[in-house]
C-alpha cells in the first residue's frame, strides 16, 4: 500500500474521516497530560522560579512553528513534482496553523522574558527569527488568497515556500550574527539542548508530542475543508455555465 | 491546588491564557469553516441531483 | 537581450519611471529620519548605517511592481515568453535594468546622504561598497516578488509583504559592514556574507522568477 494512494482526494477523505476521531482523542490526552503535569506537578527552577512552567507551551509551539513550515515545504515540492492537489491543499491548510504556533511562541517568549530581562520585548536572535518567520507565513497565506486560479495559486505559493525557506534559514544566521553586534547579548536560555532536568523533561516531551498531534489533527481537518471548498467551487462554476 | 507562582504569576498565567486563546480560536475557526464547507457542498450536490432528476423526468 | 535591457532602462528614466522616484524617496528618508529622531549628532551617526540601508531597501521596493506589470498589461510579456529568449534571461535582464536605474543610482548618491546623517567619514567607503554589493540582490529578489504578483491588480502591498522579509539578511549584513567599517572594526565576515547572498540570489532567483511568470501566464 503506497502512501501515494492518499493523494487521491476521495481516498484521502475516507481515510482521514476514519483516523480523525482517534487522533483527536490522542491529542487531547497528550496535551492534557503534558500541560497539567507540567503546570501543577513540577517544581520551580533554581534561576527562573515558576516561570519555567512557560516552557510547556513555549517550546512545543516554537518547535511546531518550524515543523509546520518544513511540512509545507515538502508538500509544496510534492505538488510541483507530482501535481497531487491534496498536497497543495494540505500546504495551504497548514499555513494558518503554523502562523498561530509562531505567534504563541512569540508571545509566550516575550512574557517569559519580561520578568527575567525587565522588558516586554528584546531583540533576542531567536525571538527575532520567529518574528521574521511570522512575516513569511503571512506572505504565504496572503498570496494564496490573492490569486484566483487555484492551480496557479498552488504553483506560485509552492515556489514562494521554497525560496522563502532558503531566506528563512539565512535570516536565522543573520539574526544570530546581528545580535552579536548589539550591546546586550541577552540570549534566552531556553535551549532544549541545555541540560533540562528529567523532572521538567518528561512532561515537556509529552507536551511536544501533544502539539505535534494537534498540528496533524488541525491540518487534516483543514485539508478536508479545502478539498470540499475546491469541489464546491467546481460545482458552482458548472452551475454558472448552465 | 494552584501552585505558588510568586512574581511570575502574570507571565505564566498569561502565557497559558494566550496559548489557549490562540489555539482554541484556531480550532473553533477550523471546525466552523469545515462545517460551512460541508453544508455548502451538500447543498450544491443536492442541486446537481435535482437537476439530473428533472432532466430525466422532463 | 541588450535591446530589452536598454528599453527597460529608458522606460525607467522617462517621466513617471522608477529612476527619479527611487532617488527622491531615498533623499526623503534621509531627511525625515533626523526630523523625527532629533538632530543629536551622536545619535544620527550611530543610526546612519541602518537608516541608509533601510532607505535603500524601501526605495528599491517602490519601483518593483513596474518591472513586469506594465509588460503584462500590454501583452509584451506574452511576446517575450514565446520569443527565443529564455524567460530566465528576461528576468535577469529586467532585474539588471532595475538595478542600474535604482540600486546603482542609490549607491552613487549615498555618500551625500551619509553626510546628512552624520555618518563617520571612515564609513563612507564601506557604505558605497556595501550598497554596491547588496543592491543587486535587492533587485533580483524584487524581481522574484514582482513575478509572483504580476497578475494582480493591486499587488503593491502584497509585493512588499513578500519581498521585505527576504531583504532581511542583505539588510543585516549590509548595515553591519557600514557600522563596523565606520568604527574601524574588521568587516570581512559581513562583507563576505553580503557578497555571497547577492551571488546566490543572482544565480538562482531568475529561475524561480521565471517559473512564477510561466505559472502566471498560463
């Protein structure tokens, strides 16, 4: 059974309908477990006190913000190479989800930084990169909405996604470089690679899995909507032609 | 029940609140858009069936 | 190709073309910022590299939507698409014409504006060099954005939203070159990055832009 079977819209609708209830249940369980455990049952951290609890929403959101764009990139490539409409629609469906995750990462990052640095916003390279990523998402979504013909829109947004990915990576390095030139080299010590003690790590992993499942669930729901909308547009066009 | 958040209360509660609001909003929006598309498609497909039936009878 | 280049260039220089508009905008930015920020000489000197680079960015952006839209409207773009000239070449030539009329012009005028903003004399040479190296990237990235939005009636704002985030790396490294050069620090790293980004963009983006135009013409 090749994965390309799901490129067929009908097969996709059937399979996603069957899978969705399980996905939703799993998502709720993981998210609930991860966040409740993290919020209520973990101790305070030595340096950051109770603010470390923000990690359970900030880090998973930030991770998924990046992963969403990577998924859009892969889906865009599949569209350009194999012309599967479901792929193009899935990329379109994923963009608002990625945008929301980016915004959550930004706001929680700023809120976390405020008591520690004393200001609401700091041009930390990571936060800055996420701000730029936010703009890339907005541009992508805007381009989909601006172009009338759906296949043309799919082509253009796919190319934009690819070029945008290169520049997003470049911007990440540029932002790191740029921050070195600033007076305050304050960088968030939110790095997952840093030694996060087990007691924080376990609920964090569950939270990350939960966010990942949330992403998949939302993308499936939204892709189903896109497929229906596309079919609707085709029917309406035929009606108009009488 | 609620842990003592000390001076970080605003930051922590605010973060969770924003996350729940934004993500919850997206979920609600996605479900609403889905329901709307489903209803409109159903209506359009019903019209197709009707038109076909008319042509068959007329 | 040369004919296309000269034609685009002469169109820019005509009244209502991009040439005068871009330069005037650049000058405006250099005048408005001190008016808004205050005439404190030390402050102006510190922000001059960034202000000049942002001004250059915005000036380049202004004249971008003319690149393909006019030709699209009168059918020239379809003619070019069916001509023996590859679309990638068309894009490259148009981007180069845009650069000569906008980026190059800005680069030549920038030392004067540097004086207005009290840029340290040591920084003037670096300003010109960084703009010279960086503005071609702005033109070719802009060409890509213009190719994406060529079919749209009011694509101007969307063009800005698409293009400005892609300008960020060039902006950061370009401004850093001027800042460090003005302070007498070593500029090799940002300079190399700036040149590298331009080289990569000039080499690769015409292909992406050509693909976008072909998609739009279908």
